């Protein structure tokens, strides 16, 4: 079941479309890494999903339904842009205000548990105005979690966190997903951290969905690839396709072939030698995941 599905979603501000014909599919149990440049439309999409902004066009289906209803909003927790903290109140008081407004049962105990969950258990009585950016991010996550949501929307939750805090936040998100079954949509510019937790990705550029893919598909395309250039490219391609039927090939402008994803360098070398191919180049290519996503966002990745 798709927890979130959008169809032809659009949002215009003063006649300019920030999101246009946007289709998204988030399955139950996903940690969905939402990737895009600043201004690409990520925050606007998240706001439309949780009901903070009304779409100009298109449909949003939540939790397998045909359209959002009032009860759906109670199943969603969100940390989008500024969490809206009250600086003169303590962390506990901020959380209590949200809990009481949401009708949380046994609110005091729930607030204490949630502060401990996000690593703020020892500072619950401190006023928020003295918090660091990272502590505010944690409190924002606590506000999103206070209602025990089935769907969590997190917009750049790693901002302001040091390496230890980033690791703790990442582990918490994974634990919420695996232990409690919370579906998570998370945007982040820290792509190496996103890669460590996401099970599925969506890439947005200029308000359009460029591509959705599983984590396994990303790893296959970002794994080590093999570049092969011989004196007879057509014959080499035929031999490799016969020997490696499950491999993906990409043709380069100079006639070279790239075997996408990790492959056995030695096996390819032996095949070329045994079939008397004149090898001009045989090299391993390593691809950085950041480069891969940047190319996708700029429309530069082509698939065979």
C-alpha cells in the first residue's frame, strides 16, 4: 500500500509554478529520501502532503485512500523548515503545549518519554532560547513525534547537528521506522547520511519528479563500473552481452563500453583475452553518490 501518492500535483505562487505535474509514490514502511536542490520544490510538496498548503491542481492520496480527510492529519508528524518553537518556554512546556492541543492521552508522561527519545531528556526544564540549532532540531522532531504518527515528514532534520548528533538522529529515524513501523519522508543535503538510511529515493528538479528508485538501484548505478575500449566495439559488446546477460551496458562517445555496477574485472579481462580482442583500455570507474544525484538533478544521467 502506498502511504503517500500524488498525481499531477501542482502549486503556483503568484502565477509561477513551484511544483508542476508532480507524481510521487511512498510505500508503507519506506524511508523515502527526497533529494533536490534548494528551491526545487521539496518543502512545498511536503507542506501540501501534510495539509499546510493547498494544491493548485492534482491529487494527494494518503494511507491508501482516495483523498486526504481530517483523520489523516492526526496520523502525520512533520518537521518542515522552522519548527515554530516558543523561546521563553522550556522544552517540556513546548512539547506539552503541542500535546494538549492535540488531545494526547497522559500528556505529561508522553512528553517526558518523547524528550528522552530524541536525546533531550536532561534539558527538558531549560528554556528553548538557550538551545543550539541542533537542540532545536531535536525538539522539532519531538514535536513531530508527540502524536505517535504513522507518517513522518522531515525537511532537513540534520541541519545544525555535529557528527555525533547526526549519527544519533540517523539511528533514531531508522529505529522509528524498523521498530515502530513509521513511514518516513526525509529531505537532506547530507547525501552520504541519507544513503545510509533511505530504502527508496525520489529526485525533484524545478518542481518535477525526475526519477524514483530503490536504494538497491542507486547502489547498482553508483557501484564500481568497468570501462572497456577495444579495436572492435561491436564484437566486444556482443561477446559481453552473451557472457554477462544480467549486466547493464552504456556506450560512450569514444566507442568505449561501460559495464554499470560492480562486476568481475578479472572475468572480463580473461574473456577479452580468450576471444582475441585488442584491448585499448580496461579501467575501473568509481562513482560518488553526490555526483550521481547532482547529475540526476541536472538531467545528466542517462539510462540504457
